[in-house]
């Protein structure tokens, strides 16, 4: 992420490594659609799929979680 940080001080003194911990997905068109989400449990590092009233554990492979329907990706800076 360092190429996108404006502060030279922050580039030199802060870790700029980020981990993805959640993804929201959108299926459909701009006027109509369905949302789902994936989120990682910070204690177990397991990923879960949230779809309306159902929650299920899913693959821990981020490249399978972040797909073409990914709408928002959420990152946390690694300290």
C-alpha cells in the first residue's frame, strides 16, 4: 500500500501491510439485486458466508472468496 500513502513519515515508520477480513457481494443489477457477505473470525481465522438468515463456514482461500461479485472489501492494517 505504500505507493498510495501520502505521508513520507508514515511510509517510513508504519507497517503498510493490510489483511482482508470481510467482503460484501452484490448479485444483480444497479436497480435490483441480492447482497451476501464473507467475514473472517479474528480468533479462529475461519471464513464464514452470510446469506440472509443462513451462515456457513467456507473455504479459507481468499482467492475463492474475492470473486467477480465482490462489491466492498474490508481491510485491517497488520501491526
